[in-house]
């Protein structure tokens, strides 16, 4: 059966444009038509860039006709999350008070996508201040999960994930401070990579001040796509050098080969939190796929995950309390105020001495994982200990919010360590996607994505089941 162009992946679209099978305009027109036909049902794209995208596509076709060099994403339609700067466009971060904040230049990740030839067709939704695993805000409204109403599309890159799952663009840009790439991928049936700290350059020119140190260490930019191969291609484009980010590292995207079978540590409850049977089954399924693909799979817990999760909460909570809480209280809705207050109440506040000790403790925790990963270069783990949450489940009071934080501990522990982690779907549970994450050594996104590809080879591209409904 012939598939519509909007159903193609990024690599397939780029290759077809290079061969002359389709034009850039045809690729973008297909994505724009899809956006206009389905976005109203999910509210994933908050700012429609169709008209300028179509003009960019015509210019991209002139580049093809002139025989000039083409970038790896030449003509590929993408979306960019509405919390990074795109020149001439608003960057409100889900906050009505920031609706008129217009970027004067592109952020590095937006600039790198453009340099690779990608064509942005829209900006995607995020919760207020990008601080929830649920995508809703009083400026842009609620984003729905494309698989099932009443279920979160994840956050904070929920708009990016919902758009990509529904075929609105081939790649969605997102970011990940506490699982904001991996959790939306998990609940929307997509693939992603949370890159190593320093892999993808990050900077918002419109920001009034530099981010505190913990956020600099724990937040990264990355891609969401329907296929692992497209995640790999998008990562290559996003990772190009930008001198505005001093954390950026010129590390190769492909590391040295490993002659022996790669050992994979499989864990279900490393954070000490019970694993839902459906999630446990997803882990078992993924472990079986990896074993069949030639990996040496072993049930073993990585070290110190409860301490790592507590350290993340302590550092982030301190920085929110000192730098962001006042803005949330002044400009935020009741929903984000409740989340902020509940999060801050979930751990003991750190004084200056405690904050410095927590930052120092990060080195000990990462060292323990670094030693562990000498034997187990990959860790197969839950994204979340439970299936996807209902919409607004974090609004059920402080006790439920604290339980959610516990259930997500394996997710955000990775952020404290600054390690790469791929997420990939394993199938459906009660008509909603489930998946796993594969955590790797520093700058070994390639190993994470290789393992994710082995799982995808067995499972298939889950979004195709969504379109068949």
C-alpha cells in the first residue's frame, strides 16, 4: 500500500528529495496539510508556521535545482518547542505574561536544524515554565495524547511528541531536565535520545540571566521521532558546534567498536519503587529482544539510584526556590503554583552548605555509575514505574505529587548524572503506549540508539498502528 508523504520518516523524506523522487515543497505541503487536518484534535502545534514554511520549501527546491550541497535534513518538515528561541517568533514557555517575548536570534538548536536544511512548520506546546509531565497552560491550552483522550501526552515536550506521533512533521525538537524528552516519547509511542551533557549546544539569547549551575548540568536539547533512525539523523544535525555554549564538546557521534557481546544491566526497581506489572512486562519484552539481537542481558541493579534521585530533587528544588519560584508565584496559574509548592515540599530545603554538598556529591554518584558501566555499558530500565498518567494527575494534592515523583525517580536520576538515554516503545497496554529507556556511558549515544534500534526492529514503528485506527 502506498503511504502518504507525511507518514514517511525524516531519513526517507531526505533521501527521496536527494533522488528527485519528490520536491521539498511536496514534503512540506504534506506535513502542512496533516497539521491543518489533525492539530485541532490534539492542540500540539501552538504557532502555525505553514506559510513561511512553504516559502522556505520553494527556496529549498531552488537549492536542489542549482546542484548545491544539501544538508542531512534538507527539505524535512520539523517542529520546534515553544521554549527555545526562533528569530522573530515568541518564546512564552507557556506563560501568558511572556506572550510578547520575541526572540531576536535563533537558539543553537534551532540554528543547527536550519543549517541542516530542516524546515520548521510549527512551534509546539509546553507546560508553564516547562516544569510538568503534563502539557497544559493558560496561554495555549491543553495538549491531548493522540492515542487516548484523558491520558497525558507527557511533558514538558508533550506538544512535540503529540505532533510527531500524529504525523505533524518528521522530527520534533524537545528538551530534557527531568525526563521531558523520554516521558513524552514513552506515553506517545515514539523514539528519542536524551543526549549527554555537552553533546547538543544550548542557549536562549532572550534569557534575562544565565541558568543556575544545576540546570546547566542537568538540562539538554534533543529530538523526538517515530523511528530510531530518524532520531540518530536528527541528533547529528542538532549536535553541530555553536560557540555560544561553553559546555559543548567535540566528541565523535560514533565511538569505538566493542568486539565482545555488549553487557546490558536490566533493572526494574533500582529506585526502590514498585514496578507496575505492565511496565515489568515491557522491560522483560525489551530484554528478550536485546538478547535475541546478541546482547548479553543480565538482571542487576545499577548503584545508588535512590540517592541520585534525592540529589536531583535537592539541587533542582534549591534552584527553583531561589530563582524561579517568585516568577511562578507572580505569573503562574494555580496548577503550576500547586506543582511548584508540592515539589518544594517534597524534600528538605538546602542551605548554601547543603547545596554545595549536593553539587559535590554528584561527582561521587556519577563515579559509581562510571565504574559500574565499565562492566555494563548499557542499562535497560523503566522510563516510569507505572503506565501513563491521566491528565492533570499531578493536581490531586501534595501526597499524590510526591508519589508521582517517586514513580519517576529512574527517569530523572539520569539527568543528575548527565548520561545519554534512549527511549523506545515496546507496544500497547490498554490502548496506550509503553516503552523502556536504554542508558549509556557518556557520549555513547550510538550504543543507546543501537540497542533501541534492536528493540524497534522487533516491535515495529508503533505510530503506524495509531494511523491505522
